[in-house]
C-alpha cells in the first residue's frame, strides 16, 4: 500500500499482557510456587512479585506500588501501566496488626490470600485434608513426609498434578470453617483464590 503524506503504516501490535502484582511475605516458597504455576501452564500474564515483610508493612508496600503505577500511567498517558490485580500473600502466625492490614487492604482494593497458620498448609493440602488445629512446625514437618526434598524450595512438578484436589480441599475447608463460625481460623488458606485468578487469565 503506498504511503500517504510521508506516513508509514503502523506495525502490527500485540495486546499487552494483564499485569498482576503479588506482594509476598516469603522470599522463596510463595514466589517459586506462583512463578512455576504461570510458567508450567503458560499463562499469558505479566507477573510481578515483590517482598513486603509482616502483614501491615506488606499491605502498605502493595498500596505504594499500586499508587506508583497509577501515577506513572497518568504521567505517561498509558493505561497499560496499571495493575489489573494487586494481591498480598501472608501468614497469620503471631503477626501483629493483622486486622489493620486487612482493613487497609479493603480500603485500597488490595486482594488477600491469607494462610493460617502458614503458606505450607496450602502445600500440605495437595496431599491430604486437614481439619485439626496445626502449628507451623508440624505443617512443615508433615510437608517433608510427602516431599522428602522439601526445603523451602517448592518441588512444583510433584505438586501440580494434584492441583484440582488441593483447590477442592481448600474450598471444603473454607466451607467447614464457616459452618463453625471460624472463617479464617486455624487451619485455613486463601491461596486458591489467587491461583484460580492467575489461571483464569489462561482460560480467557
């Protein structure tokens, strides 16, 4: 096609990938799991994972990054710089100010994936149900029974075949806790909410 007025035809462009920000408490286990999920299932997203610290600090960091992206998008007039989803992933343990962290997240549109007592409960649920109260040390010890090489680096290839089962167990655990009036109590995990959100971009 001939050029007009010295203008060149625009090159074909690819739609920008959805941007998801995850701010984690852990430095290896959680980032490793989410990155491997995206990679294994070839989910077309721009996944950014940061570390935030204890729950309150973690949520504050997520809000800061979300607002910075919003400011950058406005300055550069590019909506693709905004995050489509912002999540915080943390444990209950004995952390202070967890209710404050939850409220700040709600006020700023930050989604939460909270595990009680710890993220390793999500790993354990790949292999069995868990209804009784359980301490962090016991969760980690029991994970090692199923994954002898488990040392904070998640052997994702051994977990992924059980993905449908772990989601069902997490949902059943949620429902069971709700019938007892103990939503979010030990044991519980909201990690499936985030993993299902990540996977939804692949289904779309």
